C-alpha cells in the first residue's frame, strides 16, 4: 500500500477502522487520506445557522467555514491514533448522503491516487443488501485496488 483512503464518521466502529488503517500504514510506510463525511442535511443546517450568526455579527460566514470545521473535527478524531506515527495524513471532507457516499469514496480515492480503501459496512442479510444496497459493498466491487471493511 502506498496511499490508503479511510472513510470516516464519528463512531466507535470508524475509530476501530482508523486504528486498523493507521497500523497498516505505519507498518508499510504509506500515507493516509482521511475522508470525513458530512450529511447533506446537517451541512445545510450548519451553513444556514452560520449565515444567521454572520448577519447578527456583521461577518460573512459561508460553506467553507463548515468544511473547515469538519476538517478540524477529523483531525481531532484522528490525532490520538496518528500522533506517535510518522504517517503523512491528508484530510478531505465530503458533503454527501447515503445514496452518494459510495461514489464520493470512489471519486476521492481515485483523485488522491489511493490504492487501498478502508470502509465501514452495514451488517445486513444478503437479501437486504440486494434490495437496499450497501456503501461498502459498492466500494469493494467497484474500487480498482484493495478494500478493507469492518461491519457495524
């Protein structure tokens, strides 16, 4: 592995996934791209709230403030696990939803030159996956590289 992408949200399962990715990257001397996901609805609400605050304070806040805040959250989430390693880390932020998340993971992995993707998948029956789909399954089937998956 030269560069791995880790799909992250602020959950204990994602923390376990990040621990695995950090261990693997540290052992191979690889870089990591941390893709922090913001739900579209939460993002829209945050932008609206910041714009309201900005009008009161007479300051221009916009979507970049939300993205910068999300990048800071990702850094705080990952820092305890990465601090003692020599891993180069790049943070990317994605505004997506359950339907678009798989595509964003694949697009970011390709844009960043990643050869390995770490992703969390949902525990579902084969019938549930066939009917409702699964982000991790989509990534594993369409990514042209290695995929490591943990399930919730």
